[in-house]
C-alpha cells in the first residue's frame, strides 16, 4: 500500500471521519467531519476539512503553505520546502501541526510510521463497505491503531482507527476512505489559496524547544 500510494504522481480521495472530544468530567463526545484531499507530486497539496467543530482549508503550491479557518478573519501563510515530504516535515517539527491523515501524503508512508511501531498483527481479510480489505493492528508507545487495506487492484486504505491510550477516556479517531482516484482532473487553481478579501495574514507560531519560553 505504501509503495502504491507513494509512487502515484497524483491522486484525490475523501474520508468520512469520526473523532472524540473528552470533557473535563471524563465524558467522551463524538463528532463528525469530512476531509477531501487533492495531491500532485512533487509539490502541490490541497486539504479541505468540514466538520461539526469547524472548517479548515490548507493549500501548498511548492513554494508556500496557507492555512485558513473560515470562521475567523485571519489566515496563516509561510514559505515551505519545494516537495510535499519536506513541507510536511516542516509543519510537524517547526509549527506543531499537520493536516489530518498526512502520513498517507508522504512518498513513503510506511517509513514515516515504522520507527514508532512496537509490534503489529495481521488480522486477515474482511469486508468494509463492500470492499475486500485486509486488516492490520499496530501498537506504539502512546497509541494503538488499526488499518484496513483494499486487497486490490488498487491497494488503498479502506478504514483507519486510532486510539490514544495515554489520554483520559482513550479517545478515538476513525476515518472511512472513499473515492480514491489516481487519474483525477484537478484544476490548477485548486492549489492556489482562496482567501477572501480583507482577511488578515498572520504568522504561524513556531514550536519552542522544551524548557524554553518567549
């Protein structure tokens, strides 16, 4: 799956997402969202998140990245490395965020996660929304996760579930994948930020090293 997705020059997909929010009382609430992704290698990415707790848009054009929340009059923009892998590494390490499901946007998705895996198990084949998928479960230090992968001919994720074991009430994040397209017709304009006139540009706040303060 990693080789199949990572070697693709372009693709689009949609994910229907459920995620938990834990109240101070310990009660776990579930919310929903939809994520749409359009990717062209080496340096174009668009991610749109529409959900119960708000919407986000993320653009990357090989030179800069832009994040916009339509509920606010602000947007963040910053120069970025010329390829998707470099850009994702920068936003994670220097800025402390990444687009949801960003592991699947790398050119080598498995390489981004294998160093954190303690062990895994092959759970065999099952059906997910009518697709024949093979299920694998993995354990890391802070999370458990399970992924269902289409048995072919397109080796794409069918479903993903992440459990945050070290957080109160062990919240979960789940994604159901649909509409994978490896020969999409993507308008070039989709990778250009569509920020409304009058929105104010603000800088991303850098992640500070542990033990430091402004």
